[in-house]
C-alpha cells in the first residue's frame, strides 16, 4: 500500500472534489517515511502529491470554476 499526502490548498480541494471510491489520477513524488513504533523502526511508502484529478477514462466530470 502507498499512502498519499497532500497539504494546504491541494488538501482542501481534494476533500471538496472527491468522495471515497472515485477513480482518480494522482501525480507526485514517491518517497518512504520512517518512524519508531514500540522500539521498532517501521517504514511506509508515501506519494507526496503535487496534483490530482478525476480519471476521465471511467467517468465524466463537470468543471465549476472558482469564484
């Protein structure tokens, strides 16, 4: 599993634009996060997002410009 991270305006726009199960396309930098849990070093792959969009091969989307 790869976790996703988005911050600031991108995170707000993602929350407002997508719902669970929506087909999406994510772009970003793949990295690895490390931390300690119960004295053990653990790690996880993470995609640091810089953009995202609806996957238009599987659905239609209507753009509502910002005001």
